[in-house]
C-alpha cells in the first residue's frame, strides 16, 4: 500500500490520479472491513467527489496541498463535518451530523486529505480495547481474535490492514501509542499544544495520527501543527519542517534511560525482552548515551481514576445516561463505574492532584539528567478482542495499571511520546517500544523513529493475516 508521502507526491506530480488512489482505499475497506470492523461510517460518494476535485486542481496546474488525495479515516471522537460523532456510544446513536470539522481535521482537509469515513473507538474513549454496544468489536489485522488496542483501535486497525495510510487518533493516557504498539505501526502523542484543539482547558488529551512510516508521521505533524488563536495552549510554529528533520537532525550523544517497568508496573517478560533488544538497537544506531534510571515515578493511575471518576457519574446523570441506562453502557464503562462507586468513600481528589503535581516535578527533574525515556509501550501482548483489560500480568496484580501503564506520564506532564515497532512475540503479535522526550522535542522522536525503521525495517501485513 502506498504511504501518505508516496501517494500525495505522486498525485501532486500528476503521476497518479487521486480518484484512483481513493477508489483503491474504498475497495480495500469493502474487502477487509467486514472482518476487522475498523470503519463505522463511510462516505464513498463524497470521498470520490473530493478526489475528482483534486484531480481537476492538478490538471489546472494547482497544488492541492501536501496531503493531496490521501484517503484518511477520522476517529469517531473527533468532529468531522457531515458525519455523526457517536464516541462509540449507544446513547449518541442518533447524534446529528457535525456541522464543522475539528481544527485538526480542518487542517488535514485543507491540505488535500480525502476523508473516506470515521473509525471505531471504545465507548467515550474509556478502554484499552475497541468494542462497543453500538458498533461491535474491532479486531486486530495481525490476528482477528485479538484487539488492535484502544481507544483509537479503529484507526490503528485501518492503517495496519492497509485500508488507509493515515487515520486520526486522540490520546489522553496512551490511546494512540497502545493501538500503534498492538498493530505494529507508528503512533506519536505530540507535545501538548502542538496540534490545536477546540477546548483549550483539556489538560491531558491531544490529537494525533496513526501511520506506517516516520515520514508519514512527520508530514502529518507539519500539516496539523502550529498555533491557533482559538486555543490559548497551542504552541508556536515549529522552526522548519519535521519532514526534513527526520533525515538531518543530529541526535548522537543524547542521553537515554531505559526502564522495563517504570518501577511499578507488572510487564510480561517476553515484552520486556523484545523492547530491551529494540532499545539496544536504537541506542546503537542513533549513537545515544545510555544512563541508569535516576528515579521511580509516581504511579498515578489510581489517582487518575479518582480525578476522572469524581465527575464521571455526575456527568452521566446530567446527560440522562444514568441511572436507567447503565445496562446499555459497554462492559468496560460499566466496570469502571462499578469500581468508582466501590471506592467512593476513599476517593480524595485533592490528594490525587497532589500526586499528579509530584509526578510533574519528578519528570521535570528527570529531564535535567536525561533526554529520552525508553520503555515498553504496553505491559502485555494484544489480548482478546472482546475481553476486559487484563487485571493480572505476569502473575501479578495489574488492576491499577492494565495494558498501558506507561502512557499517562507523558499526558500528565505534556511530553511528546511515541510508539515504534519493536518486534513480534512468539505468537507473531506486534510489540511497540515507547520513547518519551523533553517537552516540545517532537522532532527528536520522529528522527529516532526514522533511524529505527532504517536500521530494522518493519514488515506490514499483506491484507489480513489473522
């Protein structure tokens, strides 16, 4: 399957028709989506009309933009004009079509991207797998019995299966990186503010994309990044092009810390072994300087649950979901609500925020002593497509940390963090290496992803594997 960069450059040069590229994507969706369930809504007619308009622009000597004619999917948690945004919930099944794009989607569309449809997510983004009562189970192209991760699992499955070369994601605690790891692709959680949002008060969640190559990730960020007057947290423009920096940035000598578990998380031994080997290859190929772990970070997962849970039930009551609609919520959301209710008497939100602030201080101190934090992206291999997140990992209690125990640090502290393919388990399932950098150094992560893919090229499934 042609990548984002290959497709766009061929279309801009008149060597490939956008209509042909989009038609190929729609055909792939028709073949594979019944088994994978990555896309939940499609607009084939609108996509073909948009592609034909791009072909007319090229024929007239105009440049449609750096994403010219690239078919993409948009996660069903992001506003996309003309599509209902259900957030994977039965309660939003009759939501009206969105009247405008999110700022992220608007930039992609303005750069020539062709939106073919919206991709599945876990209900309200609250699960490490992607399944909902409204849209059903989304499956991993590498093995259809397993999950492609969550909450951006529809996007990761669509890209890994070759339906589209790019699909958007959101990440509030690993929801781009875990799906990328589970499907053997690249998932960058950008620095907070790199891609502007509609709500500048949202402190932990960011927009991003799932792609197959470092160049695709870089081009996406060149298009999507940059300040917006409507988001007071948005960052100034990057000085240059990320797509150029992935080939030229000198990262030799940067200090790297490897940790298998952050000092608190149960992790499957095979995952640690695969990621340690991948970290060694990257350290060698990029000529990094390895350092010892100088700290044990606060495990804020219990505290994140307390903070989120303090308002969640009240929000559901306000929106008319509770008390009568409990049985229509997906199993993961029911489980979360049950856990929150059981702990209501012991929840101290003020104390939980103090732990978050402590983590921020710890991470700030860490990055005075190192430049990069390397770890597994997940604690386990892809698990059953319709199973709850594992509560036991390597024979130990993982009820607080689950499948993605290393994601939240970067969200809480606003650092960029990326998952890149690390290898495969003995069962042939993908594993991801997570690299977290100093705030605002998205360019370093993209450069390291490029070095890693040059040093150890990663394979992609030819259609469905499992």
